[in-house]
């Protein structure tokens, strides 16, 4: 009987399958949150608020891309990616 996956494994698997969507959602939420925070600062010009929001979102995107690269590296090291590709192609990865 197959073991039940825990929440972290389920999230990691979803992120691996939807890397670009994850990074895009993080970027969008980062820029929205940063704009909301910067808009509460009364002593800033609008152009400075927008520039700060873009910079915050850019930093968050770089962090998300780094995280996706680490997940990809981990999958290559453990062979999980090979098993996923074999499953997609209907191959048995243990057969040589």
C-alpha cells in the first residue's frame, strides 16, 4: 500500500510541476503587497512608491527562482525527476 504524502511533499510536488506559475504568483503578490505597504507611507512621491514596489517584487522573484533551482537540483540528485519523466512517457525507470 502506498504511503500517504505529507503536506510538505504535496506542496513541493505541486511547485515542481508548476514552477513558472509559482514564480508569477509570488511576483504578483509581492508587487501587490509592496504597493499596499508603500501607499501607506504619506511622505513618498507616487513614482518612488512604484519603484520601491518593483524592487521588492524583483527581489522576491529572484528568491523564488533560486528556490525553484534548488528544488530542481534536489530532484536531479535524488532521481525524482527521472521517475516523473518515465511515468509521463510510460517507461519503467528501474528497467535498464
